[in-house]
C-alpha cells in the first residue's frame, strides 16, 4: 500500500525501556566467543569490523527514545563488530527478486545475514542453487539452545545453512471498532459488511493454507483439486471486491490506522500493534491456522565467521529474551521464556508468543511440494498481480 508506514514508527513499546536496561548485565553472561577467542580460535577466524544484516521491519529490539537497537550495541561492545542493520524485507518474493541477479552471477549482495521464511520456497531454493554459505558451527556452541521441534526441517535437515530467527502463526486480525469479531476465513472472505475493507497475504503458503483449512482440506497434502478449489475461492473474493489487496508486512499501517476492518495477519505484528491500539485482536481461524519460521542464512560472499558469531550471540537465552520482549513472535531459543519471566512476566505469559499446546495443535505447515510447483506459483502470481 502506498501509504504504508514503517512498523517501527507505528509501534511504541512502553514496557521495553526497563527491559533494555538489563543489556549491559547480559554481556558477561553471554555464551559463545568473546573478541579474544574469536581472533585466536581457528587460525584466520577474525571478526569483521562490520556485520551486514538484512531483516524484516520491526524484527529486533528498539529503544524508542534513542531509536537504537540495544542488543546490537551490546554485540559491538562485546566483540568490536558494528552491525549495519537494514530493514529492507517486506515479503520473500520481492526480496528474492532483488538478490537473485547478483547471486546468480556469483556476485556479493553486500550482506552477511538475510532472513527468509520457510513457508516460501526461497530458503530451500537458495540452498539448492548454492547461493548460501554453510554455517561455522564451531562458532555457534549456543546452537544447543535451538528448540527441538525446529532442529531438522526437511529443506535443511541438519541446520547446516540456517538458524531460525523467529517463528509465527498466520491468522486473522480485526478491529472491534469497525466490525464484530471475525473468527473464520468464511467470514473474512464472504461477510458483505467487510467488502473492500480486508486484505490477504501475498505469501502463497500463508493464504493458501488458511483457505484450504476453511474448505475442509489438508494443506499438508495439497492436490491439484484442493489447490484449484482454494484458488477459485480466493479469486471469487477478489472479483467481488471483498479483497482490497494482497500485502506483505505493509498491512500493519492501514490496520493500525483503522483503514482496514480485518485482514490475514501474522501473530507477532498484532501483539505489537495492540500496545498502541486496544481495539485490535488476533485469533487463529476456527478451522485452523498456519505456522512458519523465519530463518537466518548467510548469502554467498558473506562473512561466515562473523555471521556465525552473531548467531551464537542471539542464541544466548538472555539476549533472545531481550529481542523477544520487543519482537513478540515465537522464540526459537530454549530458556528465553524463563529469562523473560524475570524482566517482563506479562510478555512471557502471552500465548501468542509462547503458544499453548492447544494452539499448536491447531496450526499446520503447508505442503513443501507446493512451494516449488511452478504451475502453482504461476497461478498464484497471476492471481495476486491481476
């Protein structure tokens, strides 16, 4: 959307200030390599002066007074490495479109870490094409803190090329000043009172999964028939004017401002938006939702050692807790919840951040084969760009 605002400008986390005061205390406790260890272990393993990191908007801790990132400042203090942090990812497809040209020509994209989502085809595709570097696991002893459920994805079975940044759930957000509760995809797609006041996500895996579940079909086992049925239903909602637009992260501005009554949304976004707008709500659709993971990868030409040392740093539970206190997605690091209970118990208790088993039983992962099916991808692209 042309008037979309940066989420960092939209969201102010009043509780964040107190938590960030604990950062200096974390420095001595962080696991992993110190600067001296980094320059002596393994010969040429020397940290770069700058780590170049591309991420999605509002996906790391921010001090709202200074607009700085406390954990990045703490990393520099600990290692001497400055993090050049860029919020330039709005959706997986458009970002891949930016980087595929230089990577295909063997050129650097001037990044050491990028973050991409596993319910898109792109993490797997980057690995298959040889466009990402293997992690230096010798520099990541804190990999032991990775949640067991995330340790062996089929596209990177041993986590040789990736580590989760955050996970999240896809569901429905609505504004209770503008609509009654929207608890199902049926309501979102067909309630005439919402005509022109909703958006769907442009990530095929997200939208397809939720519509298939509403149709009574299994998104983990997609067939041509169930795919076509879902596409037909989405197309009907588009043609009727029910759907205003397909979006990436940029639904957050209109939702926050009241320009949308309801939309498909990612759980962590709404947790953050609720800090400034108590009328916003998020729920898993009655038929079920989607779960996904955003993953850190090192593109070809990136500094493997420096990136790996940073990954180790954020896998310290105390550092992960500080990031989580602002980001509010599902944390992949064991021990972070316990650390967070000490600095922000309310966040630690939030079930959108640490879901209940009942919630986890009601989320699904899209069939991986769909994400690389060229026929499906072309159909989807034609739909969202039409």
